[in-house]
């Protein structure tokens, strides 16, 4: 049966998000993220849950709906009792998130901070450090909202392969961003954390295979033919269904996208909801009060009473046995050092390799780096004479490591 449309589908006045049009509430884990309406006006949704990978990818050329889909996801999370916005990275700093940054636990863009790369790495590492505690709470039967981590223009945040190398041998900020994102994609599902990546054009060479393997839903709109390889945006769906993003839609079909996700038979095409900034601001103000602080911050190892660890905090500390050994050894090595900061390269060389005899690889760097942050060790980027590098606060290493040594 041939269907004839009087106007080109997915054009004309767009329909606003249900949260805005009728004050609706949604459940991202039960009902799914309402992506938009198909050509027949039926809703298309993607269910985000721990049972099916919550990690996803959104790709569309400039002005073709990428940010609209991301804003709709954020609005849906605000209107849901089982979701929260953990963090947002905006790699183009366009102001598109001005209306929603206050509802996220953290926000990073390359205009707010000169060391945005290091700041983003720290935020993602803190998210990784919080995964074990979220898993513990879930296993204990607590209601833990799905936590969204949104990386818009993620390819800028991941950097090029050359950006992930450092002249001094320490991991660069780009290296740390990618390593933390890999951990979130690998371990986030069980902890109820959804990693959502977005880009105007998709380059599969920038996205590590470990992350690609864990992305099970995709929203792909019009992608310019000048992009690296538009078909790669669809992953396996490209070969299965012969879809070509730049041929499925025209530039007049703003917000239209191919949706591939578990629970959707083959694939769906739909048009995302659209609303202006004022409508988004009004919805955010109304929904902001719905945020229940059910996702408690990751507990840290507290040191009290002259260096003795607080046993209640230590019971759930997100610190691996290896990281504890590093802390104890670091306290001894740097006890008489008068430096304010210890570079990561020095810590790994002098303590991890020199004192403990461990082999330093990417997995160990991620484990120890995230563990030290979880334990309460300040980690930042400083110029120690040869350019900015990752550093740890010596006083924290000595105090927390010394407390662990005395309690052992």
C-alpha cells in the first residue's frame, strides 16, 4: 500500500516535549526516553535501564537536532523519579545548555576554564570512583536513579591520538578522559550510569572499540556527506538495513532521525520534540524541585583523631587494595618531602614501581588515580616547571596513607 503525504514528513511546526505541552511525567527506566513522533504521530521511545545497556550515541549535523535531542533527554530526566543529570560536557560552548546547567551536578566547557581538559578528566574519574558505591546501594535494594553523563562533541573531549600522549611519560588529560569514559562504558550499566555521547560528525577512529561495543542505542539525524564516514554513525544497522544518514533526510527535516535501540524492531524514524529557550527555562524551573538527592555523593575515606581512619567511612570507602598499598607507601616515601605537590609520573615511578614493584599500565593508572580521588587526595593540574602535568597533594598522601598504616 502506497501512502501519499501532502507535505514532506518531519517538516512544519514541531511538537513540544510532553513535559512542556502537558506537564507530563516520565519514567526513563519503565516507559523509556521519549525521543519524538514517527510519521504516523506515534511516540518513539528508548528504554534506559541496567538490563539493557543505557549507553548511547547521538549524531546529527549542525542545526539538525543533536542538541534538541540532548535537551529532551535532560528534560525527561528532570520529569522522571528514576533518573538524574550527573554531568554535562559541552565541547562547543555554544550556550545551548544555559537553561539546564543548574540541574546537573557538574558542567564543563572549554570557555569556562582554561584547564577544561583536566577538569573534565577529574569529573569523569570521580564518576568512575562512585560506581562501586552505587552498585552497593543497588544490591542493598535502595532506589538509585539512573545517572546521565552527557558528553556533547565528545570527540573534542577525547582528543586526537597525539593528544593522549605526554612528553614526561605521565598520562595527559585527554588520556585520562578516554580511560575514564571506557570505565564508565564498561562498568556503568551495573551501577545505573548512562554514558551519552554526541557529535556533529562521527569518526569511529576516535571512539575506542571498548566504548563502541557498549553503545546499544543510537539517534542519527541528517549527517553531511563531508563527514568522515556518515554510515559509521549507525554502527551495525548500516550494514543490516542499508541506511545512509545523508540520504534518509534533507536539511529541511530538522530534528528527524533514525533510532536504533533494543526493543525497537529493526529501526524507527521520528522527529524530536522542539521547544524554545523560554519554554525550556520554564520547565526547568518547575521541575527543578523534583530532584530528590537520592544519589548520594561517593563516600570518602575520612581521617580523624590524629590520623586514625573513621571506621564507618572506611567500611564503604571506594579504595581498592592496590590503592591502599600505594597510599601507605607514599606516606612513607614523602613524609619528609617539603613539596606541596607530587607529580603523577613521580608517584608511579617512585612508589608504584620503585617501592611496590608493580607494572604501571593504563588499567593500573585508572584504578589508582580514581582510588586516590575517592580516598580524598586532591588531584589537579599544575605547572611544576616543564608545563602542566597531573599532580597529587603531598599532604593528603601523607595524612591519609599514614592513617591507613597506623590502622593496619
